[in-house]
């Protein structure tokens, strides 16, 4: 894991000191709210529906026990005893008081954390595969690349005031767990014919009111060319991206209007200049960074305890079926901790739960934790002989829900319960769906099914790439929910197809039930997932299930 150097510590100290002064001037009236707004946004502080909200960066989703424990301390001392993990691999505090925010930032700095560039029209927190460094299918750990990009982009003077926010994601595996194709820039680790590592570069992805899947700009980019090439993309976007309309100011619109071939030519022309400017000095920095991400010292111990527990505890077997993933070391597994207990708020973790996860990571997980874009927490390195102990510890704090990838493992934005931009509620909808299908005892029968919910057109819940996507809108003062079907956020990314008219809040759950029941009736067998069935048959049978009256009328 990367540790701050002297420069990092000095930078954060000075930045926090500067913001403390700005807060003091806002409180004494020297700064108006309009004057203060751009300053607080540069430090991750929003003014939400009911209170300020502080968004803390967890770069590429990686943290250790000390960091997680400090997040719990902050939740208790300055918030309401919990935090909300987001689809950007960050954590949000929904109730901080303005005078306390400088103290929170100093508490974060004690464990090498900050809230810089979690907001504003800049390069945001770089996200990565939450199984990075552990996944069996991984070509190379993407986190050193993500850290290089974080250092390069932090306070970059040319890109601090872009036309709109700019998001970069990276995966080190052919199986994309970082939704790279829905980002402004997506990077996927690949190897060329000679076996050398590099990147496939995708550009122009994004969700929101104009969802688009990114397009390949470069099939293979050598590692040494990464920073000058990324900088070239940003320079082209900063020069030619639209600024007349904030809804059209994203790079995806520029790619759409100019076409990928023209954008590629502009970037390549700029790259010829930028490559000479960099001169390869960044590769020395990359080598130092890479050394900080060496694999842990894996222990050698018997693994029979896992098989014994699987045979004796059916609840643990259910947990193992959904919450374990294959590790590159055959004696280890990746453990996903669901922050989606049935009926709870997706992504919310209490301070007690955070401390428990910190303790477990330190004791059983080589002191590593990851936050996933799916709002769960990952223990990337757990020896198979310790997994049952981990499960028992998780059960004590309500974190042993066996539902990773199932219908109750729902991504949901805060919606109208917190967000000033939201037009409908998300959290209660997610809770109702999870509780209903738990009551029906159908989750494991249904199998893999990703539901994603957004409370407004900004799509923070990634509904466009949900197998079932739900978008909450305001229709003449009444909440109305549109359903999309067939979205996918993986390497075969697609935007979901809108099924038809929206549903009132009270009609939405019955509609989801009809939709799922239709899938169970028309799938080939239990091995065919919801997405596979949709791709085989199209939207027709699902639309008929959602709107039965229309189907009958058509007959």
C-alpha cells in the first residue's frame, strides 16, 4: 500500500490549513456562500438537502485497518455514527457541522487520507478493480497505475477547472469489475504479442442524462507512454470540449460530435508533443510506487478447516457460495463483505461495523481492505484456514449476509433522503425489494441479478448498466420510476433498454416481481442468468410481464 512521503504530508498540511482559514471566514461572514462554494467543493464539502456532506477519498478503493478505524472515529465524533460507501469507492458523511470540517480533515491526514478532488470540475478520485492485487484472472495489479494517475492529477494546474468533472477507472483483468467503459477514460491492462504490459485505452463513456459506452482509442499503449497520452486526451478535451452547456460539457459529447477517428487523430498529434515533454521521468516514479504494492507475505498453513466448516454449517456454505472469489494464491480466497443486509440502507456501515472490519483485516487479512463500486467491502487476502473464523466475526456485527451478486445486493444512490439534486427516493425502494425477495426465499433460485437504482437523471446509482435499472423521477410532484432492462457494466458493457412507461412507487415492487417471475419461467435452466436470457430473447417477454394489460389488449 502506498504511504505518504514528505511532500505528500506537507501538501496535505498546507491544504488543510488553507481550508480552515476559508471556513473561519465563511462563519464570520467575510465570505458569502457563493464565494465559499468553489472553495469547499475543492475539498469535498457539499451542501446537501438537510446538511453539509463531506466526501472522503479512498483512492482506488484501498485502505487498511488504521484508516478504517479512523473513519469509524470520525463517524462517532463528528457525524451520527455511520458512513456511506459510494459507487466512486469513497465514503460520505452526511451530517458534519461546518466548524468541525477542518478538524475532520486533520483527523484524516493523521492516517494519510483527504477529501481533495472528490468534487469539482477536475480529475476525480481514480477508481480500480476492487479485487486488484488478488484476483486469479489478473494480468497485473492496476493500483500502481491508479496511484501514478492520482499523483499526476492532484492539483494539476491545467486540469483544475475543466468543463465538467472527469473520471478515470482502471482494471487489471480481462473481466472488467471497474465499469471502465462507463468512464471518461477507461484503462484495461493488456499484453502485446511480445508479452509486454500496457493498456487498452477507452474514451467517452459516461452515464447521466446521456448514457454512452466508451470507445477504444488505443488497442495497446505502452506503460511508459501512459501519462503523456492521458495528458494529451485531457488537453484535447479541455480545448475542444463544450462549455456552453454543462449537460454537454462531458468528453462523451465531444467524442459523439467529432467521432472517435477525429478524436484519435487530435490526441495522437498532441501526444507527439507531450511525449517529448515527459521524457520518461515518470517511469522512475512508477517503479517506486510499484514497490509499495508488493503482494503480502502469504502464510503456509492447512486449509482443511474450510472444507470442514462447509460440510457442517449450511449458513456458512451459503455465504461461501456467494461471497468468496478465487484468489491468485490457491491457499487463499477473496472475501466480499456485503453492506446490504436485507432492509438496510445499501452502502451504510456503522462505526462498530467499521471497527470490526478493521480488526478482522488486521487479524486475518494482511491488514488490507477494499471498497467496491458496488458499495461493499472486500478482504482481498484471506487464508482458507481462516475464512470460517472471519465469517463468525462478521456475523457478530451483522455483516455476514450471503447475497453478493444476488437481487438484494442493490446499488442505490442516497436519493431524496439526502441529496439536493434527487427527484425521487432510492433507499426505501432498495429496502423494499431486498426484503420482499428475502421473504419469498427466491434469491439463490434467481441467481446473479444486478439491480441498480438512481434517484435522479445524474445516475449516481449506475442504473443504466444494471441488469434491471430503476430511475426515479418527479412527474407533476409524484415519484415515478422508469425501468430499464439488459444493462451491463462489465467488459461487454451495454446501456439498458427502457421498458416503457414508469410506475408509481406503490406499483414498482409488484412490477419487479412480475419481471423476475417471467425470467424464472422463460430461462433455459438455472445456469442461464437474467442478462443471458435477455440477450437471447430480447425485451419482449419482459415487457409483456411488466405491462400485462397492454399485452392482453394487443391480443
